[in-house]
């Protein structure tokens, strides 16, 4: 038996010590950077990311803060879009004004030890350790905890960057902070890589995946506390993932399902089982999976493209089938709807489709859940999340996670690599309280709440 986890602090306080605006270290020529057609599919939502570090041994905390600010200013020379601001152009569309407005940088203190943070409930912990972005494209908060540990939190505008782009920025910032230059990934802002074709090639299959924002039904009010969305973080051991993969692949098929397909199918089954227990159960459920188009759309030398290169294919199935059929059948359904969207042609069609709609904004249909649609959620892929590489010079983080309570009625799930054991996953779940409770009751052999013992802090 390991030692008991410490009492977790609920009501800790964060106090702001200093606010600054960090601009790029070199002067930049003001210019406009249009958003690509794929950026325009993102609503104005903010994504947060958070890293926890043990107390630096080789430096003082004040010196660590200065290192972060100096290296950030240097990083913004290459990542100049993050130093700009989003404005509306004459057609009503958002664009980035690259004017070196700078990044809001907050230094704060919190009356809590690292071991006491309730990271299992990020709404209670991480939400206080990432900044609320009010200006610009990205904001940063560096919080010193009572024990001397440091938490680095960032909040950025999803219209400007996807997780892949944010990961590039974080790695570059860490490299410059460690004086490990030149940086390994120089971002490319070549919007021409995502230009529509001439003539445009239309395909009605995209109409089934995306819709104009004005067609969204009004959000449904919920009075049932079980239906309120909440965030939780779990870890999944490598052997549990392998077991899911074996079950999802089934004995009949010779094809081995990926870990992401297997995990997504398992979670879809759980969400359906919870829905089936409702006194007035829905008939259907939807699952979407975020696909990165870089490898499909671009040559290898353009894999450092900065911006959104995402699509969200999804499938819908009857809840009865999801509950009663084996995991291998559900995994086959996941594979089937993914297969059509992991091609270069799919992304080209998506870019062309947006062009026909502009300047009308559009959005993935998975965001739209009417009363007949039943539960829906999206699985993103943070498996390339560089948690161990975001070392600013005082060691790798003992914990890192995305935090994205995105405000839609659909759930959101982000699997990430564990900083502890190679092969383990950490999973951020943003689902209803009822779904989370059911998952913990029915799948505790897979989902274990994250705690300081697992993280070895």
C-alpha cells in the first residue's frame, strides 16, 4: 500500500502580485494575418493549458520568473501571431492584427502546497491557476505556491491555434528559456497552404458534418444537477489500455484497432449505458473525434504550420446497439466514420466548403445536440502533448494538462501522455456530472482519479 494522499485543498486563494505586457524582443512590422478557412470553423472559445513544477533547485523563484519573461519576449519574435490581437475586418470576419500588442503576463501567489492541489477536479484547481484572457491572443499566469513550486498557466484563443500549434510554441519557449537555440520548430504562417481550389469542388458530405452557426438550435436549459457539465482528470494504466485495445480489436477481425479508437469506443459505450438508464431514454448518441490534417494535407517540410488544421468527423448510433453489441462492433463504427475523414481530399473539400459560405461563420454539427440527438461528446487527441519537454531550465513538469470547459452542450475529452509512466495516459473529461459518476462506478478498473501519489509529488 502506498502512503495516503494528503488532504486536498478546496478553497485556496490566488493573489496577483504583478501584471505586465510582454512584447516581442525585436520590433515587428505591423501587418494583417488572415485566418485560414479552417480557422474560421472555430468559434471564439478559449483553451487553457497548465504545467506544475517542483520548487526549482538551481535558481530562485524570482530569477525563474525573469527567465520566463525574457525567453517569452524572444519566442514572440518567431510566434508573432501570439503577440497580436484579433480584430474584425470589413466583411465581419476575424483577422489577426500583428502589431506586437504583446502578451498579458501575470505573476501570482497561491496559499496552497503542490501536494494539496485537487488536480482530479480541475474546476477547483487548474481554473484558478490559468489566466482569464481579456486582451490579445494569449495570456500567461505564473503562480508561486506556498511550498515554492511553480505553476505556469496559459489561455489562448482557439481561432488562432490548435493544440499542435500550441505545443510547438511551448517547446520553443522552453528551448529558448534553456538557451537551447536555434529552436527546433520554427512556425510557418503560410496561409496559401490552405487556399481553396479554383474552381471550387463541392461535396454534400461536408453538409452532414458542418453547418452555418445561425442554424444552431438555442442552448437547452437544464434544471437537473446531474446534467451540468464538469471537468475531471484521471489516469489510465498502460496495461488497461492494452486490454481495451485487445477487446476492441475482437477475435473475428485481423485488424488491430488503435488505442484512440479503442478508448473512444469504450467511452461511447459507457455514455450510452448511462443514457439507457434514464426514465425517458434518448434513442441515439453521437461521438466525434478531432483529426489533425497536417500529415494528410502538407508535405513534411510544412508540418510546422501554425494555425488550425482540424476536422471533427463524427458518427451517430442507436443507444440500444451501443449498449448491447460488443466493444469490437463499436470500435468498427468509430473506425468507419474516421476512415472517410483522414484523407487529403476530405480537408480540401472542407476548405472549399467554407469558401462557399463566407463570410457566414460555420461550426461542426457535433456542437448541435437537439433533444432527440441524445448525449454527444468529442474526443480530441493530446497524445503529442509535450508534457516532459516543457522544461524551462528547472526540470520537467510533474503534471501538465489542457483545461477546456468549452461551453457547448456536447462533452469534451482529451487523452494525454502521462508524465509518470511511459505508456500510461492522463485523460481530461468534460462531461455531465451524471456521466462522470456512472463512469467512476462502472469503469474504476480503467479510470483512476489523478492524485499526488500517482504523480509522485
